[in-house]
C-alpha cells in the first residue's frame, strides 16, 4: 500500500468512524480491513463545489497580499526614495521592518486563526492589510513608512489597497470555519465533508481538535517540518529578493528605457512564474509526490544566478530572471502542501505551517539586505548568495528524501500494535507523526 493511502483511509460515516477509533491502540490495518466506502462521484462533486467557493477567494487574497508587500520595489523605480528623502540603506531598512513583525507574529497568528476560525480571521486580517496599504500612500518620511510597513507585517502574518479591502468584505460570505457552518453546502454534503476529513486522521475521531501544547510542539518539531522550513527559508531569500529588487535589476539592465517601460519589463517574468507555480504543484498533486519536485526546482534557480554572475549582457540577465521565476516561485505551495500532508491533527498542522512561513520570512528578512546600493550595478554578493541558497536546497532536499525513505522502512519493520498497546485514545492522538502506523509522504 502506498504512503498516502496508508495515511488517508476512507470511511462511511461519522458514527462509524467514532466507534471504530474508540478502541485504544486501533491500527491502520484494522481501519483498512473495515472496507469503508465513499461514492467517488459524490466526493468529486463536493470537491468541485468547495474548490469553486474557497479557492478563487483565497487565491485573490494571496495575490493582492503579495502585490501589497512587493509593490514597494516598483514604487522605488518611480521615485519613492526621492519623495521620502531616503538615503544610503534606508530602503533596505524599510523592507526589513516589515519582516520583523511578520516573523514575530506568524505562529501566534496561525494559532489565533484556529481559535477564531478562518471564516472570520482571514477576512479581518485582509481588511487590516488593505487599509495599511492604502495608508502607505500618505506617508512623507522614513519613520512613517517604517511604521506602516511594521503594521502591514502584523496583518500579513495572518491583500492592493482598496481592492484588498473589497475582497476582504466578499470573503466574509465565501470563507467558512468548518463544513458545518458552510451555508452553501447541503446537509448531505456537510456530512460527506466531515467523513472525508475524519478519514485522514489516524487515531483520532475529531475533525477540529482542541489546541494543546503537545500537538503544537509535535507540529513544530517534526523533522520534515524543520527540513522543509529551512528549504523555504533559503528559497524565500530568492523569491522576496526578486520581488523587491527586480525593478532595480531591470533598471540596471535597461538604463536607457523610460520608467514606465522599465516597470513593464518586470511583468513577463511574473507571468511565466505564475504559470509554473500552477503547473509544477499540479503535476506534483497528480503523482502525489512533492519532495522530488522540490529538489528539481533548485537547478533552474542555480542556472539563473550563474548567468547573473557569469555575464553582464543585459539580454542574458533578463532571460535569467525567467529561469529563476519559473522555479523559485513554485516552491512556496510545494513546501506548505508537503508539510500539511505530513502531520495529522489540525492543531499540529497550524503550528507546522506557521513554522514554515515564519522560517520563510526569516529568508525574506535576509533578502532585504542581499542587494545594497554599494553592490550596484552587478550585485555579485546578492547573486552569489542566491546561487548558494539554491545549491543548498538541492543538497538538503535530496538528503531529506533519503531520510524519508529510510525512516519509512524502519517504521514498517516495527510492531505498531505492541507499541500502541495500553495507550489511551488521547495518548494515541498526541503521538501525531510519531504514531508507528504513520508513514511520511514523499
């Protein structure tokens, strides 16, 4: 049986699931032998309905969240530093302030989201984020913009100004905390949604478990969480650095162009990057494998920054931005989905994803100092740093894949029933990824 099947058993109903797992020490094998069944057509219809209600809203919020964070790079190209009197490395300081609050509030924000429910938390934080973006238009000096960017980081730890505010209001209607509260689902669809969630939870009957320290620590301390979070940290040095400094890079490549023309030259790499950000995770989902795709993304980034270091030809360097964007951007969804698939309880999942994003934004903080004025116009330090981080991703990703396969073999050789014998249901739930029946999904 493959790994994902081992961790995601289908079952017919909530009552059946509850009775099945009330026995302490229940194993995956005993669950599998029960031969539970969900109508594939009904499940497909439910998935499509949920996707059409949730995914467009979340995608748009994420899009404008990124725009609100990164458009400061385009503002720099249009005269931000001159208008606000920024000198020396003030621009880098403004970028750094955002990430300080982002890092500090990331894990607390994820846990608060679980406590409040995403149906309220995400729209409220999006509203605050949009308002902060609007207020950025009224700053007049470095201190004011630092203050606004700091608050912006708090709200994003949880997307362009007025559009973001409008989206946040719409999201109050489309987003929901849990299947039971989704007004756009029928009662049968709610029951089916609950059963699908329960089927994924090895050793537990709860769809939304209560927060407790053991599960939070389990999510944070998972070896795969930590390894993947480090990969995301390294990748985000590239992603955020490209977002903040691509307009500056374009200006050094095409100094004779007008400001508007330079702004337009920043668009094509993102279009290509967006395409591959959908394509690569889509293929990953098709094959139910993520670690190998994380590994395969690294070489293209390496080639891109090797070109930056190896030539001063403007056309070659501009082409290199496409290589970087087409691979580096895809790592964010890959790492988050990889971590999410490798923990069991939603509390552990909240902590694990929060840890991943927190590490990623440490990378973002580092990126704000990777391209400084004194390094212009070729920025050998920033480009060399990104070549080093992508090379490390390749090595760490390959080492993690080897460890996953090795640990799964060790788990398969252990007697799960003997290890779980005598444990209470709560103790089994608290094991999370330490449950001997659990298998890592590569």
